[in-house]
């Protein structure tokens, strides 16, 4: 077993919440069509609401990501 990886129950409550929120944001980005690697990379940096609005208005995903970054 890799000792550098902590089980979730050993994480501080704030750290655990931060990780849960980050994963939720990444999931929202994936639902918008962002590839998983990019969704996880940009989860903390991209306003997925703004991205969603651009995509709904017909903006291509790549351009929408450039705009909101």
C-alpha cells in the first residue's frame, strides 16, 4: 500500500470538503463536454456557469474555455 496516500477518513474536514467540491465542479465541466483531464485541471479556475451560458449560446467549447479562463 502506498503510505503517501491518506484514506478519506484521515483527512481534515476542510480538506475533505475542498476535494468534494473540486470533484463536483469537475463533474459539472465534464457534463458540459470538457474532457476529464481538462475538467480536473480547470475545476478550481473556471466558472462552469459562465462556460455553460456560452455553450448554450452556441459558442464552441474550445473558444468558451479560452474566454472563461
